[in-house]
C-alpha cells in the first residue's frame, strides 16, 4: 500500500468526518432520524432519484459493449453475483419474524457491493498502472448495473410477496412492475435502449447528465458521515462484523478461487478482479438501505469500519497475489 493510496483513503475518511460534523451540528436541520424530514434521508433520496439515475443512464448509453473483455468480466461477475445471491439466501433463511422483510437484501449488498470509485480507482491506478486501470474501469462499467439490479429484483420480490399474501401471479406482476419502474433499473434499461440505437447523446443532455453524475461521489461520502451522526452506531456488532469480514475477506477469496483455479485466470487480470472484490463497502449500499428504510445504522457503520480496515487487508491480498500469480506493474 503506497502513501498515495493511503492518502486517498484518509481523504475519504475526512469527507465522511465532514458529513458527520454537519450532521452532529444539525446544520441542515434537526429532523428525527428515519423520518421524512431527516436530512440524511432527504440527501439519500436526492442521490437515489436524481444523481445516481443520471450516472447510470449516461454510463450505459455510452457503453461500448463490443470492446468489453467479456471473458474477463465473467471471471469477476460469475462468482461475485453468485456470492451476493447466496448471502441473500442465507440471510433470508436466518431472518427472524420481527426483522424487516428487506433486511436480507440490505445485508447482501453491504457485504457484496464494493467502493469501486473512491477507493478502487486510485488503488488500480497506483498498483497496476494504466493497463490495470483499464481493466478496473471495464468492471466498474457493469458493477452497479449487475449487483444493484439483482438485489433490487430480490428486494422487490420480497416486498411483493408480503403485500400480496403469497398469491403467485400478483407477486410476480408486482415484482416486475416495481423492479422496472425503479430509479436504479429504469435508467439502466433506458440507457441500454439508447445505446442500441447507436445515436450519441445530444451535447447539452450529455453535459447535464455528466454534471449530475459527478455529484454522486461527494454527496455519498458526506451522506455516510451524516448518517453516522443521525443514526449512531448499531447496538450490536455481531452482524456488523460479519458483513465487514465477508466483504474484505470472503468475497475476494471466492473470486480468487473461482477465477484462478476454476477459470484459469492469472497475472494482472486476476489481481485486478481480486482487488476489486477486496474493496470496502461502497456508499451505494447505504443509499439502498435508506431507500428501503432498513439497517441504516449497521450499513453506515459497516462502510466506515470496512474502509478503515481495508488499509490492513489490502496489502495482505496484494502480497498473496504477487506470490501466487505475479504480474508486471504499470
């Protein structure tokens, strides 16, 4: 772990601390935590309904699918999505009757969605150079699309099942409707549809979308700090530590095992996807939790704790990868 990368992590924690100070001082208002007037929830809704959709639409509309390394992407997304789905199944099976119906999906995204932008980009550039950064960006282009779409479908299925009382036809209809007409999935589908036309995004629209999309990173970082101030730390750390350890240790181990010994990936491509899997929890997990009003304190704490612990776990994974399948640095 170089000093430049460590400085990036410190900068992230500083942005989170600024958000915490703003929330602690109630500079944006003093609404009760979890209420509709809670400033942290208002900002999360702004991100979920305005800034994230703009980023997703622009990304998918401009995506050059013909240039993507599909075999390489499959080596990451096959184990990653399988693990996220398995985590959902495990948490749903273990869910207590009094627990929120959406809790399994929230836990799964917390343990499966990495911070590929704020942390991942500087790590990829600093460790692997330009070639590794290009591979990292290829994964980033589909990261939110795949994981958020999967978990949105699962959570909407649970909600539809609860509302319909178990009626299969009504459950499926409600799931499809709520999954498609959704601030994450709908802009992705619209972006893919625009992409299929082969037309460029008009310059004015592209500039507006880019401006909105660039607000996602700073907004989400300060949102983490504000949420920590409003919701506080969770009462128990058992589930929290489980999610953090799964994100930092289990997920990269699964990706490494399947990609290397299962699919034969080696060298820099292997190192890049394992280090993506080893990233701390991304801020989209918190937006997801606040969208469905579940486990906000736990997800906030997991994001902060996993980012801090990443300083210790990242060098371990890099050393293991250098020993197992060396690559030439960029």
